[in-house]
């Protein structure tokens, strides 16, 4: 079963919103207005390192459960890329879709 881009983006956005609501970094952000261009990590990112790890683990678990896969999002490959797949919701969506495609999911 192939995961649709919109479905995956929704999973990521829901996880980011959930974590951001519990975080001080969410203050001043309209969490309902988050979209694929939302910066996740870095200078103007919505998440700190703990938040990023939490979101990645949550997304990974949801994707693996729904797709019957065993992808690992935060691995050596992700960390060694010139442009981080964790910079925005859209780049994370693209990266996870690539991982799923490679597993044939």
C-alpha cells in the first residue's frame, strides 16, 4: 500500500502541532497555519533538537505501523546529506517518501 503525499504531510503536521503545543517555541506561531513550507529545525525552526527527535520518532512509528515497514528516519544517511531533510515539513515529507519507495512500500 503506497502512502499518499498528502497523508504523510498530514501525519507530520499533526505531530509537529502536538509537540509545539507543549513547547515554549510555539508561542507566537499560528499552529493551524502550518504547511509544507514550515521550517522545522534551524535558526527560525519551530522545533529544538529534542522536539525534532520527538517528532521524528512519532512520524516514524505512525508510518511504520500504517505501512508495515521498518524505516528509520534519523539515520547516518539523513545526517550526512548536504541539505538536511529536517529543514521543513516538505523536505521531511520528501525524505520519508523516498525511504518508503526504497522499501517498496
